[in-house]
C-alpha cells in the first residue's frame, strides 16, 4: 500500500475536512486473477471463507486467517502506507493498492493466493 499527496497542495484553509471517525470505515477490495489459456480463475475472496467470516473479519497481516480477509480499515491502510490521517484529511491524497498473485498452476489452486 502506498500513498501520495494531490498535485496542487496549496492550502487556503487549515480546517480539516473530516473528524477522526472515518478511520473506522472499512473498504472491501475484490480482486480476480484469470489465466484464460489454462481455464483458471480465482478471486481474493477465498472459497474456504463463509459469509459469517466476511461479516466479522478485517484485514490483519499478522493473523494467518485474517491476512486473507478482503475488508480493510481505513486506519490500517494509512498505517501500511505510512501516512498521517490528519494530513490526508486536510489536503487529500491517493492511495494505491498492489495485489500480488504468485500462482504455480502445477499445484492445487489452494496455493494460488493474493498477497
């Protein structure tokens, strides 16, 4: 995860746009990988998960199961991007998400997971 400020960062006011409560907002990131030549496709929402897992999980890279949860807290995204919420709330910014799929189709599809 990375972030950068908006192009024109000149400020006309010092009033933040939002309070701290958006830090608890969540974002669902759904991503798919497809290898048409091999008739293979997979989603980052793993088959092993069920609807109750998705209703209660949030991403945590340190947890072996929750690291595959596709629901991210805004605070976690900013922390991973090494960005300060007050700066983003004041001047805005762009956050990029990189999802790496490292799939060896010689093995079971359970070995093909996003990172």
